């Protein structure tokens, strides 16, 4: 009986230590960690042309957000610091943060009240809004025209809520990523594809026969996300963003990635 008592006591103590360690790990300062490692691991998109997409030639992810993440890393930690990238989707980006697989997420992530309950957001770095992509011969001209139409959206984005608000009679079809949704549009499985203006601009760059109908119908800027409680990391991200805007780096990246997209007004994006 005594042996069993000591064994039970030992197991309880071990469990307490384990839970304590887990709690400490969860609350550990991300900024102090990245300072020690001289690196920041970013959650990024790999299926979003212009923002972050995978090259079939070398398997590397390239885009506006990749370049911005690298510039932020150097501003926060110095020129010798390294930016690491973990690809994410609209459905997994918050979970990656919660699991501490990444230090921050820069992945075309709209700032919303619901998401603010789960993560901390930086100040906006891209003034996104919902837009509508249709075939060039489509008679859809604005969001109201989506009523009684089949509308394609990507799971985990804010597009479904936006469509339901402005076109409550639309039939919404959801897909796992932007490639699948656009493929469905090309296959006539839907009448329109709704998502953020910058993302549609990237798709239009490589695909003729389609157009943006009616401009943006929402104001939903993107922000960089970190875990709740990581205020020190967020302060450094916001400071670095401001510095990149003031020294012209931000505008150079905007011109690099969006400057040659027909119909896309970079002046609406540029800072200062």
C-alpha cells in the first residue's frame, strides 16, 4: 500500500511539473526567442499569386508578403537575421500560431473582430477588400447581381460572410484553396469567384478571359498576426512596418509586385 502511495504521489508531482512547463512554454516571450535565435519563422501563403506562391522550378515561395517578411525580419533583428517560412492555408494559419509552429503569420489575413479574439493583429499593411471575378462576357456587374447565382469562395476566408451580407440569395460553393476555386470558375461550376482584390489581381495576371466586376465592395485590410499576449513581438513588428513605410522599402515592394498589373492602382496601396 505504501509503495502504491509513493508511486501515486510521484505521478501527481510529475504531472504538475509537466503542466507547469507547458504553461511556461505557452507564455514564453516570442520576441525574446527570436532575438536569441536571430530568426523569425513566418506563416505564409503558397497558393496566392503576388502575395505568396510556390515556384514549380525550384520549390521556393515568392511574393510581396515573402519580401515584406524578410524586410521586417532584418528591421527587427538586424541584417544577418534569417526569415524562415512555413506554408499555411486560410484554414490552418491560426492553428499554426496556437501550436507555436510559427512566430507570426503574414498570409493575406483580414483583420476581423472574431479573429481578434484569438490573435493579436498589427496595424494594417495592405488595404484589401472583397471583389468579384467573372468571365469577360458575364452580365454580373456588381455584388447585387450575385443573388440567385453560384458564387465560389475559399474556406476559412471572410468571403462567405461578405457575400451573404450583400447578396443573401446567392448560392455559395466553398473550396479548400484559391487554385481549386478558380479552376471551378473555369469549368463553369460557378458564375463568379469572390475573394480579396489583391488575390484576384494575382490570378488575373496569369489568366486572360476574366475580369473584375464592380471594384471592391468591402473594406477589409490585412494585418500580421501573433499569439495573444505576445505584445512585445507585436510592438516590434509595428515599429518595423512604420520604418519600412518611411524609408521607401514598402513602396518599392508594392511597385515590384503590383506595378504591372492591368487595372490595379498602386497609388491606393502606397504609403507616404
